[in-house]
């Protein structure tokens, strides 16, 4: 917990440094309203944490114990991720205030004071790591590594060309590893490989969306703190497409592997997952290229009707393959 306190003080030091460097961080009066505190946690982003349940689902290891341990990992990840979101908002305060949508975030808009943020970060971090410790040394180790990695991303690496999207893919995959650590179910290399390629694709979609919006505004060539310019749009779109298609290839190879025949009553039905994913990735990249995707593809998937229907089809296909 002492480390969490040090991280909170580091956030305060970082803000002071921004001001010294000419960032002119202006702190509005702010407040402590519950609604704004909850918004600062970005609870809609917690949907990403359902990935901790994948080792149990993919391994068909359904039991009350595994569900409870996976739920604990879900909550721990949510708290730690929210802590880092708060830190990220504090560090990117001035850039967010110039952004057309991010300026409405609680800290950027002044709805929450900076003092609230510098207390929220260590409290959330300590609570998340405390829950992870209950889940055992393996889960705590994964969460500690996630904390260090995502903090490094927020403070420095998100402005590093190429490394930023690769790191985002790793951070998503760490959620799967956390679920495995919590339940003791070893994740297959198929699952981990699939995850890295799929989330590399989504990370590239996020950057592509940012570039499309920047080009539409026409007053700058790159987003503040990012390494990509509007001239990189075709390459970023290519990365998003190729990484997404590679995830489909991994899924296809998995469906045709010997491991599948013993786990599913009708494994051939799983080909529906590959076709559906191929369609969804192609459509998402095209919509992002047209500027119709929110900068966060997770938010897009949650609000887009076609994505919702596609997700439901995925669930039905999986169930059909299991029960035959």
C-alpha cells in the first residue's frame, strides 16, 4: 500500500512539473459530487475486464469456485484500471481541455478538483492490489505488473510510435492471464496469440479513429502526446486490418487443431465464429476509416447495434458447438 501512496504523490509531482514546463495547468474550483466521482472511474470501461473469465470459459472449467475467483479478479482489475484512468486524466489535463469530447471529463471540465484525483488514485490502487492479494501471489504478481506497465504507458509510452499499440494489446491480454492466475487454469497459447492479434487490431483502430478526427478538424497534423501523423492513416489502417485478420487465422488453426475435437460436441460449428469475426473486423476498420467509430472501439462495440447482434451470434455459436 505504501507503493500506492508513492504513486499518488508522483501524480501530484507530475502536475507540478507540467505547470513548471509551461503547461499552465489551471485548477477550477471542482467538487466531490458522487456522480462525477463515478464518471472519473469510467465504469463503462470495466467491460474489458470480462476477459478474466475467458480461461474458465475456453477451458470449459465451470464451477462456483472458478466463477468466484474470476469475479474477484474482475473487481481487482476494475479498481486498478480506474486508478490508472484517474492518473491519466491528471497527467493529460491540458490536452483533454483542448479536446472536443475529452474536455467534458470530470477533471478537465473542473467538475472534480485535482485534489480529489490525487486522493482517488492511491485509494483505488490500494483497494485493487489488496483484492488481488486475496487471490494469491500469482494474481497479485499479474496485477502489480499490469499496474507498472499501464502507468508507464500513461506517463510515457503512449507517445512512442508502434510500442503504444503493442503495449495496449499486451495490457488486454494480461486480463486473460489474470483470470488464469486467479483460477489456476492455464491459458492455451491459442487463446493468448488470438488475444494479442485481436487487441493489436483494436488498438490500431483507436489510433486510426484519432487520425481521422484530427484530419477532419484540419488545424493540426497529430494528436498531442501521440506519435502518429495524419499521413500515417493508410499504414495504421493496414496494421488494424492485418492484425485483425491474423486473429481470425489463429482462430481457424485452433478450430482445426486436435485439442478442439475433445472439447466440443460439434467443433465445425465454431467456423461461424471465424466468419463473424472476419466480418466485424472488416466493418469496424472501414467505419473507422470513414470517421464513424468513437475513438475507443470498446465504446463503439457496446453502442453499435450491428456489433451487439454480432456478439450475440458469437455466444449462440459457442453454445451450439458445445452442446451439439
